[in-house]
C-alpha cells in the first residue's frame, strides 16, 4: 500500500502555515494531497498520513517540525509529540454526527473520483429516477429547514417554485456568509464543492429550474476559485446534465445576505431590500420563480436523497430535524466546526465541546446567530440547540455561529457595536433601519457617558421596538436582539456608568 500524506488547503489552515508545511515536506521529496479541513481549527495545520491501519493525524504542525516528524517515521504513523492518533478518535470529532460534512477534510476537493468513492452523486442518481413532485416531497418529509437564518422549511419553498408556472426558473445559492464567527459555507465550498453542485442540480430537477447561480462574497477568493474549478470539472464530466451553473462574486455588502438584496445584486443593481410580496419563489431573479437557499441547506440535500427522508428526520428534536453544523468561535479553547443533531445544549457546546474560554477566565456571554443574534448568559446554557427553543428565549440560531466572551467583556459596548454595525451595513431603503440605528449609537453613547441613564434606556428600548417591527428586512429587524438581550441580562453594564467630570 502506498502511504499518502494529506495537508489541508482550507483558508483557516493556510492562514496558520499549512502551505509552508506542505512546502517543507515537498522539499524532502514528499508530496501531499491537499484537502479541506476537518474543522478542528485549534489543531491546524493538522496533517494526516494514510497507513494500513487507517489515517493517523498530527498537529498543529509547523514547518520546523517536519524534519523531526520524518525522522520519527511519520510516514508510517510513527510516534511523535504531535501525534494525535486516528482523527475519528479525537473527542471533538468522535462526538459529531457528520452528514453534510462527511467528506470535508478527507477528500481532494477537486477529485470526482474521490467524491464518488465517498458516496457522492448517489442522491443525484436517485433523483434522476424520480418525478419532480416526489423529489420535493422527499425533501419536505425530511424536515430540512433553511440553515441560513429564519429556518424556513426547504420543501415548502421548493414546492412553491415547482407549482408556479414559468418558462424559466432559477436556483440561487446564497453563499454571502457574512455573520461573525461563521465559516461553514466556506469550509464546504473549499473542502467539498461537488456536494453543493449536486444539491443545486437536484434542486433544479425538482423545481424545473435550468439555471443556477452561486453568489459568493468577495472576501472568499479561495472558495470562488475552488467552486469555479469544480463547476468546470463537473460540467466537462457531464455531471450537470442540462443544468447551467455559474459563480457570481458579491462586493462585500452584508445586506446582500438578505435574499431580495442578493437578487438585486445578481441583476446588476444596487443591493437593496425588495418589499414582499411578491415572494422570490413567485417573482425572484429577473422576475422569474426562484429557489434561494444557503450553502448548507443545498449541501444537505444529497444525503437526504441518497439515504431517504426518514434517515435524516431521525436526527434532531421537535421541528428541528437532522444535523446542524455549529461553528464555535471567539474566546474559546477548541474553536471549529461541530456538526451534530439538534438538541445539544448551549452549555455542552461551550463548556464540554468548546472547552471553555481560551483565556481560562469564566464565560460571561455567548452570542448565537451572528452579529444580530442575542447574547445569552450562563443562566440560559440549558437551552437546547433548536429553532423553537431559541425563539422562546428571544434568541435565534441563524447560521449556527456561536461567539464566546469571557468576564472582561463590556456588554454596553457590544450593544453599541450592534447599532453601529446596522448603521454601516444598512442599505438605506427603510427609515427605521437607516435612521434608527444611527440614533441608537448616539443614545448608547449618552448612556456610556452617564447621561440621564433611565431616560436614555427607555429611549433605546423604544428605538429597538421601532426597528424590530418597522424594518423591511432582518438587518434592522434583528438588530434589537443583541441590544435588548445585553440590556436585559447584563443591566449593570448600563446602569453603573458615571457622568463625565467637567474639565
């Protein structure tokens, strides 16, 4: 058996020296297969060696470690201080249920042979034998909900497009992953791009759409390059059938993560929110029926078609079925991607799986769902990771990002950041978002200066109410979540401010 070396080329691994490690091995005559990352980011660059007993991992590896690793017999899985053993036995991986990310970190991202060897295209092959309505019903029965924000049932969205007559329909993948602490979309696009392509082709078959677009944020150049190469390879191999698929690169506007703003941008216009109705499923891209799903939603479709709706539905709790790729970031010891069935508690994720804070100080707050997600204190760590459970506690899962803060965080500053973020990223179309967020920054600055704290606190609450119920889209509508949760759970950070002393 030929021993092979695997080194990730995922952007996060490259950022901490994976390319330098690959070059150090190459200089000694050992070439590596470049894979995606398995998502254990505190161990990157994590290399793996294929041996007769299976893969053996080492990490984090620096270029200066390479000579010592080779001397220790790394290519035979030899003992070394950086030896981690079999990747699947590492506790962070062992506790996971990997359905969407089953191949990530294992395969060469641009090898169709690797993709097929690890189960790729089984879902598409089955879909091609099914009627359109049957494919939609399979997705509906699986319980798959949008993994990008609101958690809307994917099957209902597909059925609406299927039932809307039109000569031209579109599938649009929202890969404008702009939430803080999130990287699941990027990991899939860089580490297993064919699964996204397969999911989009299945969506096209199911709804009668013949053309698709992947809208990727400009800050993801490696993902753009990998997806373009994968589409070209899949097209040349005949994997796309009659489905035409293209990549489009956004210009960095956070609001273009909102589906109607994304459509405006795709059409070459300024990224501004559209009023609804009409829904994109009826009149979307260029006024035609359009499915808009995010990367993880579409990348999960192949396993549902391959294994069946019941298989996927057996995971999870309540109305939250299947698995969710959860991203652990911020001040956390074991940051990375953790895919598991819905139902694990916030405390388990932060304390047990994430290992607590990187600083070793107590966890004070976690923000779930991106920069517009609520801040949860330790008192709410019993909350299960479930759409309805978070909603019941005035929170949201969003794209599954968890950002951890220790006891040195100033929650008033965090609340101000939310208002400032909204003011900067607002498309400007609606007054509550455009003006309300700017006024919110000003009011929070007055509270920070100790000015009329009670009156200004009442004013910030009123502003949040206006933003929540008066904004056209979730940018303004969700900004109150971090502000009001900070005020509710950490009131001392607001009430203890002292008036500025006169000079």
